[in-house]
């Protein structure tokens, strides 16, 4: 008989010892369980890396750039020049009916800009969104602008305030002390001085000269002329040849 173990028995003993020690470390659980857990952890790490890269917006090369303000006219010029790749409109989660209160514009060079914020600036916000929508309809392919909407909670109340002025209470007028009334000193009323009306000075009558009686001038009275006696119109009896009887 040979007391020494054969090489095969030594190999089986070594393999079984390793498995026994590994099973003791794993608590008697199958090795596949830990393999699934390791794969799950790897997937989670990969997703976390994707989220970080997407959030930075610059392919992990550094921090996201700080957005700077600009006007609506400048935004329209950049859109028409094809230098805008995305527009993000922000509204209040609790009051979405108010409409957009902020608009962020992402440029093709990786920078970003934002328009004046607040409900009071909505005419400019709607204008830029409309310009971007029209640009998308007139362009095709990758040059189209991505328009997104976000709702954020706890939007500052100042951004939701419109331009309608809030009526304020009119302060009550302050009573002005009335100065003491001075005692009136009796003033003697001026006596009306009668104005003497000038009277007409009587003019003495002027003596009217008596008309001079003309002196009658004697005129020669004509002597009556004898009136001619009218001729008798009776014809004398004519003489007849009969001699009156005697």
C-alpha cells in the first residue's frame, strides 16, 4: 500500500477547498446572485454618468456657462441668423394660467441668454416664442429650434405680478392749524361828499329889436276918368212914308 495521496486526490482536495472557502465568504448564496447585483450597480453608474454629462451641457468639459441677459430685439436677430438651438419657457407650477414668466435661449456656441423676466414682460416673451416657431416652419432638418416648456414651483411672487397697479390707500389730509382771526378794527366809513352839480348860469334875454315901421310914401291918386257913355243900342224909328193923320 502506498500511504501518499495520488496527484488527482490532491487536485480535487485543492479545488474543493477553494470552493468551500468561497462559499463560506458568500454566506452559502449562489455566485449568480452577486453577479446580477454587480451588473445592476454598473448600469446605475452608467446612467448617473449620462445624467451628469447632460446636465453640464458641455460634454463634461467643464461647468455650464452662466446665462447673460439680452433684449428681445437681440434674441430675434440671433434666431433669424440661425444661432439659436433651443428655447425654454418657464411658468409657475401652481399658477400655469399666468403664462410664461421667463424664457432662456440656448445658442449654438454653447452659451445661453435669458430675456427680461416677469409677467409684465410677456409681450416680449410671446414675441420671441412666435419668432422661433415661425423659424421652425421655414427651416428643415437639424437647423430647427427646440422649444421646451418647464413648470417650476415656488416662483417668486414678483415675477407673477402684472402691470396693473395696486390701489393704495390715500393718506388722510393733515389738519392745518388755523391762525387766529385778527380783531376787526372799526373803520369809519367815508362820508360821501356831495358833488355840486354845476347849474346853468341864466343868460339875460337879449332885447329883440322892434321892427321899424316903414314910413308910408304918399302916392298920387289918379283922377277918375269919365267913363265913356255907352252908345245907345236902340235904333231911332225909321221914317215911313205914311204921314200921321191929323
